[in-house]
């Protein structure tokens, strides 16, 4: 039985910039990403890894090095577990892409989505599953690691869980997380873990929103400031009387 550990790469700064990195070169792990990759390697240190495969994309190769060095292995690049080919969307800001008509297709009907000048998500799922089936045949009765990307790992998990592609976004795959599938010779499938990134932690708390009264006060102050500025200009040009400014000050 082949046991495949699907490891997502660590965090990179493009995540904070809310941009779609895709296959663009030079997108490296940030400091937190290196910590996540190191932590993943430490969690897997006790397992008998026989091989470490990786998407050729920089952030994945950097993550894979931590796993490989822990087990004295080389990293083997594998194009078929590489990132989705986002085509014309690559490098664009998510905020801008969210205004595209195709964005709704990505979110609700991904089985029908083909990125402009890029891949269809169903094609990504097919190539990734084919790659894992090939690796399972190559590494019978062994445990191997495959370092890849969030969307690809989610598509693979959806396939082996029997989840339709249109629902694959419901699966969470965090940076530095490990998901485990067993692919025995008899055709059975066992999904052992999904999105394991260490001890359970409370979800991040959203920043507190300003209270309505505070918002109202800020809005009024901003409006009064504009009125005051306008009054000052009028006073300078036309000699507006001072009491007008005094009245504004009282409102603030």
C-alpha cells in the first residue's frame, strides 16, 4: 500500500498582497512560511519517507527541501503536481479578479471553469490524480511526500473523497498542512487526514468594527472639517465674517 502525504507549501508574501502568484518565478516563502515548512518537516521526521516529490514552483521546492533534508533525500520535481495554470489571471490582484464575470464560475461552478489562456480545473484534477496513481504504483508499500498547492491538493482530496468538483472549495488546506491518503493495490482508498497543521488553535478573531455612534461621530467630524475648510477659503477670498467659523467650531 502506498501512503502519500500531500503537503501544502508555506506562506509567501503574495498571500498578504492578495495576488494570484501561479507559476510566476521568484515568489519565495516568507519568514512565517519557512517556520511552517520547518514545522511540517519536524512533524513528519519520525515517518519512514522513501521519496519527496514537489511542484517545480519555487515556494514548493523551498518547502520540500525541509522535508527532504530531514530524511537525507533529494527533492524530485514533478510538473503534474504543479500549480494551476491561471493564464492571463496570473499575477493579478484578487480584488480586481473578483469583479470579473468568470469569478462567479470559479466560486460556484468550478467544474466548468477554464482560466483565460490557462487550464480548466477539471484538467488540473485529472493530471494530479494521474500523477498520484503513477507514484502509488512506483512506490508500493512505501510512504512518500508530495509538496504542492492549495487548489491542487483540494482537487485531489475531492476526487478521493467522492466530492464533486463544484464543491471542492469546501475543503480547507492551510499553508504547511499535511493531508494523507492510502492507495492500496486492491483499488481501495483511505483518506487518513485532511489539513493537519499541528495542534488545534482558535480561529483568528476579526478586528472589532467601530460602533455606530463612533462611526457617526467620525462622519460628522469629517463633514464639519470640510465645512470649516470651505469657510476659511471663502473668508480669505471674500472676507467672510468670523462668526461663521465660530459656529462651525461649536458643532464639532
